[in-house]
C-alpha cells in the first residue's frame, strides 16, 4: 500500500500547479540527480521573433518568400512555425495546400498550388539535396525552398525565460547535474547555454537522438529527469526516469508520455517539485 504522506505530497504539488501522476513518481523524483532540459519552449519562451530575412539573388521578392513560408507552416504547431505565421501579415489561401508532411525536429514539406515548398533547418535541406548558403549569425535559421531551389531564409531568435537563470543556478547549487539538449543549431544552442551557465549542451539532435542521449546517461548510472515543452519530445519524455512536461502548450502525446505535468511553463517549478518530493519522503520514512 502507498503511505498516506505521498497523497498529501501529490496534493501539495497540485496546489502549486505541479501534477504528479502517481505516488511512485513522487518517490522517483526524490532520487533524481541529473536534470536534462530541452531548449525551445522549456528554457526559452518558444516565441521566436523574426529578426531578418535573407533573399539570395532576388529569386523571389520578400513578400513572396514570407507568403510561401506562411503557407508551408500554417498547419504546424511548432514554435518556429507560429513565429513565422505571426510575423507575416499575409492572408494565405489554405486551398492552395495540396498535401503536407511535418518532419519531426527538421521542418515541413508542403505540396501547394505554388509548387513544392520546404521550410526547415539545414539538415532537412541536406536530406532534400537543396543547396543552401552558410548563414553566420548566432540565431536559428529557417531555410525556404521552392521546387528544389533555395529561395531565402529567416533569422529568428528566442528569449530565455525570466526564471530560467535563477532555476539553473539553484539546481546546480543543490548539487544537480544540469544538461541541455536541442534540435536547434550549435550556435543558437551555445548562445542560450552560455547565458544560462549550462556547461553541457548537445545540439542538432533529432527527437530519437535525444532519446538515445537520455538512455545512455541512465546506462552510465545517472538518475534522469527530462523536462520538455511537449513539442517533438514524447520519446525522450518516456525514456527518462522521470519525464516532466510543461502541459500548457504540449501535445496530448507528450502529456501521455510524461510522469509530471506542469500547469505553467516556469522552469522554477522543477526545483519546487523536487523539494516537495524530498519533504514528502522525509514525512513518509
Ligand atoms: P528543440 O530541440 O529546440 O525543442 P525541435 O527538435 O522541436 O527543437 O526542432 C529542431 C529544429 O528543427 C528547429 O530548431 C528548427 O530549425 C527545425 N524545425 C522543427 N519544426 C519546424 C517547422 N515546423 N518549421 C521549420 N523548422 C522546423
Ligand atoms: Mg522541443
């Protein structure tokens, strides 16, 4: 049977917007020694701002670039897609979309009446044999291709969350090992990690690479909590000793795959949840 203290611990957590799916997870949370954070939407706002667009030798004009990108991203709920849609003030005609495919951790491929539009990162462009230029800025770059040809790119940037730095500092002071994993490019990942004092960062990872990374940490003896926003991270959430998702924006699949769901998207809920698990354990044992 489950000691009564665990139920009060779960109740206490839920009053603080931390939903723990069972007493076994509250117990498991108290044993964690390594906290692995996803970047986008977890440590950062997940609300990218378009900083500038790039147009190589004027194949299309800026308005056309934005319009094609908006059409391609319209049905995606990735933070990158949302930022591009918000930036554009173009009313796109959704009837122009014929078929679409979202490539998890890479971007979107959309068959439209305007042609085949691909919007995504360097890796997606390479997979599709599209030749792209190197863009040198410490931001996230979303490349756009039309019918197999690169037509332009978006430089987009995200902000770290208000309480992220304080949270990382607190976790490190308490003796936790803190890592960050991301599908984003190296330069953008390192800019965020540096500003947060996170020294271990793995970038340009696919959702399955994140899963592998957590499995290998566990294999090496770590007791891992993974924290994600629920976009593209259902596999890694399920692979950690404890999967924590920020439920406000996450997908149903991610909520399903996680053991703890945070009702708000504040990283400071993580040390709070751990503290509740430790206090509860003291009461119970
Ligand atoms: P993170 O690990 O930062 O949460 P994801 O694994 O969700 O990121 O995505 C990794 C990268 O894939 C993004 O930085 C972006 O470059 C690209 N990407 C993912 N989804 C899209 C999309 N809908 N449109 C364009 N690019 C995308
Ligand atoms: Mg993500």
